[in-house]
């Protein structure tokens, strides 16, 4: 069963096309990731699905309800956590949660089982004002407020922005624990490593979907051999490798450069020794070369250039 259905959604701001014929479905209980950089159109799509923005064309439905015609009903069955912390900073943790429960005609006690694993982590600070919480604590409070009315669908717009890696990991563990309640989750993020934690992902760039698949399905589509290379002068290394025969692309990737090999005949294939020999001739020192497995980020870069 598809909980979210999107057909040919388009949206422009003046001459800027934020979304261009976006179409995909999300099944019940799925964690679906919208992966893309800032400006890709993720937040615009979220606002359309949350009935905060009208599309210029196309249609979308959430839990069988049309996002334009049934906007009042949709707001009762969704939870929305925007990218920017939007709770009342002058209210305490407990007051924020009580307020959002009251808005939806429920109470903390009625749906406590759903939020308990998250709320117990911030309950010791229930009398602290929300504005005085750390980034990770604000994130947990915002998730509790989005869940307090037991929504069928949860929209999480870049929830990991501005929090430390440990808090991000804890947050994704919380999302995984919500599966048992059958909640469908649409998550947007610019962090490619978070794509691995989704059931399926859509790679979005400049308002268009470049690929939709499972994380493993996305990386399986990367056919070119890949090497991780580094030396003492990384800037010059990348510049030199881009000029090497049989190297269609080379780019920074953490502490290494990822070198993509062209599809060449057997006698022209690159090897670790040939790459090292080339770099020695360019006077590079402390060279390290090893085979690398393609990640979502490698696939995203390749799709952008294609």
C-alpha cells in the first residue's frame, strides 16, 4: 500500500524551477530518503506534501488524501519536523509537548507509549526552556512534538542539520524503532552517509530526480573501478590525476581522492603500480593507493556529471 503518492509535481519561484515533474511513491512503514544538496528542491516538496504550499502542476496524496483538496484532513494525520527548530523557545520542554498535544486534541499520557523511548531521554530537563537545550536535545523534543498525536506519516526535513555525529546516530536509531508502529517516514538530508539508513532513496538535484532505488541498488549501478589515493600534496595530486590517461574523473573524498577509471581494454587498464609510477614521476611523496567501494556520494557525483 502506498502511503504517499506523487505524480508530476512542478513548482517554480519566478524563473527558478524548484521542482520539475517529480514522481514517486512511498509504501506504508517505509523510511524513504530524499538525498540532495541545498537548493535541490527537498524543502519545497515537503511543504507541498504538508499542505503548506500549492504546486504549480501535478498531484500528490498522503494517506489517500489529496494535498490540495483535503489539506485540513492531512494536517491531522501527519507529523512535520522542519529543518529549523520551530518550537516555542520560551516554553519548557513539558509545556511544548503539552501544547502540541492539546492542538491535536490529545494528551501526553494518551500517546506516551509512542514517544516514551525518546521523551525519557529529555524528561530530566522537562522544566528547562526549549531555547536553552543543546542541538541534540532540541532535535529529540521536536520529534516528540511531531509524534505526540500518533501520525500516520512523518515528514523530517534535514533533521540532522546542526547536531553532532553522536546525536545524529541516536536520532536515526529512534526512527528505526518507530517502524513497529507502522509510521511512514519521508526524510530529507544533504548527508550522503544517511542514505544508507533508508529503505529507498531518491537522489535529487536542481529539482529533478536522478535515480530512485535502495541504497545497495544505487551503488550497484556504479560500474567503473575506483581507487582511493593520497599523498602529501592532495591539491596537486588531484590536479595531476585528472590529467592522467584513462582517468575520466578524480575528486576529493575525505582524506583521500577517489579516482575513477575509464572502461578501457585489458592492456590499457590502470593498476595500483601504474598510478604510483605516474605519481612518482610527478614528484609526489608518501603515496597510498587502495581499491575503493563506491558510495552513494560517488554515485551522486557520477549522475550529476552524466
